[in-house]
């Protein structure tokens, strides 16, 4: 760090809210921390590491939630409305780091803060209102039990609709969060979800229903480099259109990849029991966009694409339902994975799920597990409280979702997540459950032949994806031109390196779809904050964050055994294009290659020298555990 | 024909990039509340929603703000754009123009206690350069009049319906 830092980009302040005492205080963030972790997930993880007492139950009041944004948030950099939320994963007790798009991040910054730390537990349901550097806790008893959409409407009506002077964003939990469903999520700006790790349940355990942010404070820019910063953002906006992701996602959204993924056997069908399903033509992006729905564009903050839409179903049993255009994963998860082959139905289910406030990953593999179990006779209709949970029975799925969110009857068991529910139900369930890391469900793919995805999820320390999935493409920034076509040593090495780069991107905290070249991104950061990062340092920051996440988890008792997948994920697909492929036989070799490239020992633990080199000496004591 | 901002609200995606570009071009900060343009997003009501409405100065040919100003601080530039500008030095902050503008495009700064408005960035508007969807284009358009005929835009129909239904609701409640 040279001279004064930061010269721009940061508000420089953190807001600490202690819900137990109701005390709200403001603190300055150490510039050294900002330099070493930049912001977003990195800064969040570091602050959480310092705040956390090891070994607590996730629902212990002493646990904290850290919401962090980065220097680029709220600027002209494309996709700059994202925020990152970190906390203890309610499913595994390890670290959870989730991100969500929309407008919330930018408005948190305009309200005056880079970081929001929430500790303690309120006596009754409250919400937090932050405006122009002033924060208050308000009674939320009349919002109890309300869905995330109603909560958003009520609060935005109270604090002003959109307009010249009112820029209000609401992040809230739904009934699932209030009832501490272990995979409850945080939803902001009507349908943008920070899903991973059950952080909504964590908020529910603290009785914090919602966070409202609005503000009119300016984000400073390094005055010396104003012109160059603007040039860089313009270049970033142009480059974002020309990446592989910009060309496909920018035009067709993520659903544009559905048939491509299906042709490779990557779409989960019926809880991974098969890879083939009828009526694939209904999942063509043209059919979904032109025939099954009508749509109007709906963009996140400062997005240069027009890929998100607000849609209404025009065909099928749920004609007239409205919601966000589904993402690929939701389309697969609430579609083929439940034996539902109508895209309109997935839109309806997605809206319901957003309103109840649950993580779609965990939910889809939970319900599909029950459907398979019901088909195979592991449970009877009586066990399911009379719900006829057959493949493709939408009404039954809806009823099941509502019961899970209320923890009613069988819902109380399922609300514990895939791993816990399968253990509790016993019988054949542990063999058919889909989860990784001894606790959380993977992203909604059939990852068994998608090496980048399965390996990435298994070794991830963040509760979700940690590295880039390079199964089908290389990475120009990392000078990796060969994709990971096989589960071998190369996969492990590539995964380790791409994790460093991905985590650097998560520290920058911008929309992952709007990626520019590494050079442009680093230059934009330098001209905004007056820093002097280069590619080498960027990778070091990413590596620092990965190792800190690892140390957080090791401190919580994570062992090599956690880098594993459930029995179902170890079996090869029985049909389809990926038939017979599995990572299981070579997994140990890939894992050792990953550990070796990461600089860890054979048990997946960072060495003392590595931690010291990365500036993580404070984490060394946790190695002794 | 003057070169002005052509606004097609129906193309707007609501990304609010124009607000950032505007506040940066005019105030050298990123702060949507200092923006001269607003992409207002209506999120609730009947589908199709969200409905985005771009609100900014239309540089009206019969500008009401210009006529009501008691100190003649507002004048029309004699360049090809014919844009309406505010002389901040002579502005007394009475707010008459803010009331007179039918678009809510005349803004009041709480800090300086004076008004400010879109002045087309001196003839090269930053918002039009950044707009990703083509909702804002800087081109030659027919001069705009702040009278009824030109109000037949979707945005005002929606807005007036909204306020009408609000009034009706109040009456019913009574």
C-alpha cells in the first residue's frame, strides 16, 4: 500500500447493529483491511472471522451476519448493484457466502455504509431502516408471516415509491425465514435472492424481518484519475458484451443454455435417476420467450444487457401467473427434476418460492428426493400427511412447499434440509439424497459428468460455488486454454487457480455476467480507488480469501471428510449422453492435485508458512485444532 | 428541427444507468439523487409490470418554467438545441418553476437552495451515450409543447389513472 488509501470508491464506514441491546453504532473500517480484502465476500469473510466465536450452534444469538459491498458498487461499472452476505451456514455450521443482484447494494452505499454487521437477537420481530447515515430499528410485528413481495410493497409504500428523490430497496425474509427453515433465503428488490447457506434462517433466528436502505449520499471518486476511470468503465461495458457469456446470456438469459446442457446430460431429471425426458422442445428459449410467456424487460442496477424480464404465463395450466423470467437452474429444478415439463409451471413455482423465501437448490433436491422415495415406497401417502407427491404433481409440490415454509407435519422434518431429512427419515433415503459437503445441496445441475461443477462444489468453502466452472471453456485471464474434459489431476489444479480468480471477482463484487478482461477490471479498480493492484496481487488477494475461508471452516471442525459428495452423486448416470461417467474412481487423485496446487497438506489444511505469506498469521492458531 | 433527447419509455429496462451518468457528468459524483433524469420504475399493479417511465426536461417550445420565473433566471439558449438553462447566480430559489413544470423535471437542491435541470450536458448528453436499450437517443425531434396534445403519452395515462383510482378509493372510503 502506497500513500493514502483509499482515495475513492469507499464510504469508509461500517454500521454495527446489536439486536439484543438495540444499540446501533458506526465505525470506521481500517484502510489496511480494505486494501487486503477490497470488499464483498473477502471483506465480509474477514470481518466475520474476527467476530465469530468458534463452535457455536448456527442459531446462537452471538453469531453475526455481515453484509458487504465493494468499491465498484453503485458506480457506472456494469452490474454494480450487488451485495454480498456472509454468515454461518445453518445447514453445515461452516461458512456461507451469498450474493444477490438488484439494487440493494448500491442503495446501501448511498445510505452511507460499505459494511453492515448484525449481531444479537431481538425480542420481537423488527426491521432495520437505514437512510443517509441514520439507522433505526422499527417494530415489524405487522409484517409477521408476510411473504417477501408483500413485505417489500408495504415497506416501499411507507418510505416512498421510486422517483427522483426516493431510491428505496428492501431485503427481507419470508415465512420460511421466520420459521427458521434451514435453507431460507434473503430476498431483495422483489425476486432477487441471496440463497446459499440459509442466511435467511439466520436472520429469522435474530428476529430481523427486513432491511430497508435508501440514501442520497455521493460515492467519491479518486479525483486524480476521473477521466481514466470513466474510460475504463466504458471499456468494461463494451467488453462485457463481447465475452462468451455476454453473447449468450446477454441475449437469451441463462435459459438459452438449457438444450445445450441437456445434450451433454447436465440437466437434472427426476432426482438424477435419468437424463432423458419428453417434450424438450418446450424448453427451447424461443418457445419459452415467445409462446409460453409474454415479457417486459426488467433490469438490475446499471446492467448493460436486457436479459432479465418480468413475465406473464400465456399457455398451460398456470396461464396468467406472473413473475420473473426463470433462470436456467430454476427451470431445471422446478421442471424436469420434479417431472414437470411445462415452463409456465416453473414460473409459477419460482414466484411462490421467492415469496416464501427459500433456497431453490436445497428445495428442488429435497422435494425430488421425496418424490423418488414416494415412488419407490420408502414413504407412504400417510407419512406425507396425505399429499400425493408423485412425479409431476404440481399441486402436491405447492402444498409441500407451503408446509415446509410453515414447518407443518412432514414439513418440519424436510425444513432441516436434504442431508438432515434423509438421515432422519432413514430407510432408502440416504442413498438417494443429493448433497455435498456433508450438508448442503449443490447447484441445480446433474453435476456427475460436469467436472468443473461437481468438484468445485465439493471442495468449496463458501457454501456454494467457489471457483470457475471450466468444464466447457477456458479462462483467458488465467491463461488456461484447455477446458477440463476429464476428471483427472488437471481438473484439480485448474480448480485451485480459478478459485483464486473467482474469489478476487467476488471481492470486487459486480455482476458475474458482466465480466470484462482481467486487465480492464483491475485498471478500473485502480483508477477508482487510487491503488496499484496488478494481476499477481489480484490472484494473491483471491488466494488469501480462499485460505481464510478454509481456515474459518477448519476452525469450525471441518476435516478432509467434508470434501465429499453423497452416494447418489457418486453413481454414474444410467442413460443419456453422459451415461457411465463419474468422478468417483479418480476423486482422491483430483483432490490431492487440488490440495497440492493450493499449497495445502494431504488433509487439505493450509500450512503455517502459506498463511504467514498471505498475511493470515492471525489464523495460524486455528491450525492446531 | 432542434437536436434533443428522444425518449422512448417503452424501451427502458429500468437499469438507471442514465441517472449515474448524469450525476457524474454534472456533479462529478455517483449520486442518483443529484441526477437531472430519473428512470422511475413502477413495480406494482396489473401486468405488464414493471413499467418504466423516463422523466426529464423536454426543453418545451412553450416552456412554462421560463415564463413563470420572476427574475428571468431561466432562458433559452440560442444554439441549435434551443435548450432551456438556469442561471444559478440569479436564481432566488422561489420554486415557482418547480411548481410550473408539468413533468417534475425542474429540481430543487436542498444544499444550494437553488433549482437545477437538464441542460443537455451543453449539447452532448451523457445519459444518451450510456443508455443500453435505446430508450434515450440524442437526435433531431419535433419541438415538444407542454400542452394537452403532447401529454398523450403512455406514462401520463398510467399516472393519471393511478391518481384517479386513488381519488375514487378515497371517496369510497368516505
